[in-house]
């Protein structure tokens, strides 16, 4: 289990560990703070993974992601931290975390971090 500001990523046993199948979790309401301006950053976060023994429980994932609302963090560090924490919690066969950040100063950003076999 991994903890971000007191929110534990809970897991449950994969019901079909003998098969590779993709699990995709998407949140359209992600917010964090810009570490430079303190203004809110908005994003869609998409987590795609092939589970091994464990899957992430959704309520705990929601609470984990909500813990970033009052935290100043750059996009690149954020996406990589989410990936690292989820990999530590569920040890997937492969995983991708995609952060699609809304326009700020006329520029939109997408940050993608991956682990496992491609």
C-alpha cells in the first residue's frame, strides 16, 4: 500500500490473473496547484494498466488523487509520482499514467509516464 498525504491506495486480488486485460481509470476533475503561481491546474488523468496479482480499489484511488488539490507540483513530477505510487501499490505487468492538462498561457500540456513491456 502507498500513501499520499494520508490517503492509502487500497488493492484487491485480480479476478483473472491468468489473462492480460487492460483496466482504464479516468478522472476529468483532477486539480493540483501550480508551484510557481499557486493557481489551480486542471487535468484529466488516465491510468491504464494490465494487472498482475492486484488491482487498485477505486474509492482509494479517488481519495489519493484528491490529496493533490492543495499541493504545488509541476506536471512532469506529478504524473511520474502517480505512476510510481500506483506501481508500488499493485505491481502491474505494465502501466501508463497520462495527464492531459488544460490550457495555461495559451499552451496545453500532455505528460505520459509508462512502465512495463510495450
